[in-house]
């Protein structure tokens, strides 16, 4: 049995790029036999970025509802909110005391913040850097090591964090005994990166996203805004340079994709292609959207699912933390 774990920071509303790049593959992976999956909402990580309590609560609900609506089965996946499992924060401190400051100095996110300050000519290279940002990889190590994770599916920007978790675990094991499993990052090579409205990668930071469960009218409006070139109807078009085609392909079957490719060669007009894309996505997401709307309207149901997930997670984390406490010389709670 292999343990697979991944976390989602609770910032913003899920968009179709998240769906194609993360939600859909993670749900498919959780159905593979021989794996035990943990999936959690990293709300403490999101505190590093945002300080608006209402937005944090809202984003937590939206992300949980979106994953459930897309078919995450909480009977098969341990689905929980990080802050509901206090053992993680306790482990965070123990790991903090095992982590070299020099290791954190090398973290990409921290280095990027420093580089930005230096480029702006700031006297303080650490301007705006909180200890939360600086120690972010340690909390992530606690998330991962708490559940004896073997595999961590992540985007390529997170590989370094998983490697740091491995370093920290090794150092702990060397000093206190072999308690932690050494995790490995797995980067899905085949997941599509969707273009956004302006043709750049769909990302909240570019403000070019299509929300996963935008109501029908909004979905239509957004799709009509997707950038195209000025080729008129009738002129053959290159599907491989078309954001509309890239998005269509991420949802459609290979046969449907081949048929649309042929329409590009025939010179399909942008207006018609937008209409086809809108109808396809709208139909594809209709059931999930209805379920999402139902869940958003019954937050207590989402809450129940998350609390049950936390109970399952804590059935693992409580006894393991006791072992860890004992190993470092702190009294186990029992
Ligand atoms: N840092 C991850 C991200 O921004 C989210 C995350 C937090 C995570 N803890 C984790 C991912 C543990 C994998 C494992 O995407």
C-alpha cells in the first residue's frame, strides 16, 4: 500500500485550469487500487498570503465543495482541513528545531521575495517577508511526514519543497531514529496547462481565469472573450496556436478533438468555435455545477464531511505524534 498525499492552498475560487491540471487527475489517481490517498485544504498555508478571514472561510468552502462536486469520494480519500488536525502544527515546531536556517535561505519563494526587494533598491532585503513565508516549507514537511507519505503529486514549482521535506526527515531520522518515511515528489508530465482568456497560462495571478462553476451566462461571456487572431471565417486556421482549441481538447475525447481539428483546417469561424466550446464545457460541467451549487447552499454538509475526514486523519496523526514526542524526549499525551 502506497500513501499519496497532496494539499491545496485555500486561496481564491477554483478555475477550469485547476480542474484540468489538478482536480481531475487527483480524483482519477485516488481511484487507483493499491494507494491510500490523503487530500487536504492547506488553510494555514494560505495565511501566509492573505489576511482576510472572510475570504479564507469562503475559499475553504468553495474549494471543498468543488472537489466533492467533481467526484472526490470522501469514503476513499481522507479529505480534511489542515487546521482541524492540530498534531500537524505540533510537528511543525519539532521539525522547525531540526531544520537548518540555511536550508530555508535557499527556498525559491523566499529567494524570489528577496530578489524583488533588491531589484527595487530596498535597504532591507527581507522587507515584507514574514516568518510564515520563510518557514513555509517546514509546515509543508509536517503535512507530508505526519502521514508517512510515499508520493506527493505536485506542480513543478513545489518539487523543491518536497525535497526539503525529505532532507528534514533524514536529519530527524539520523538523530532520533527512523520514524519518518522519505517522501518523493511526482510531477504529472501529461497534465495539460490551460491557456487563459488572454492566451497566457490560466492563472489567478494573471487575472485571466474562467471559474470552474461560473453560472451559464457568465461562462458564455467569458468564453466569448477568449483571445483569437484576426483570421476571417473560411480561412484555414492553426489549432495548435489557438487557446480555444487547447481548452476544447482538455475536455473532449480524442475523436471529438480530431473532428474539431478538421474544422480548423476547413476554416471554422472564431464565433462558431466559441459557441461550440461554450456548449461543450457547459454540458460537461452541468451536473457537477448543480452539485456544487447545492453544496455551497448547504455549508453544514461540507463541514460534516471535513470533520469526518479530520477524525480519520487524527486516528493516524495522534498515535504517531505520541511516538514522535517520546522520541524527542517530550511526554506523550497518550
Ligand atoms: N504548497 C502547496 C501549493 O502551494 C500546497 C501544499 C501545502 C502542499 N502542503 C502541502 C502540497 C503538502 C503537497 C503536500 O500548491
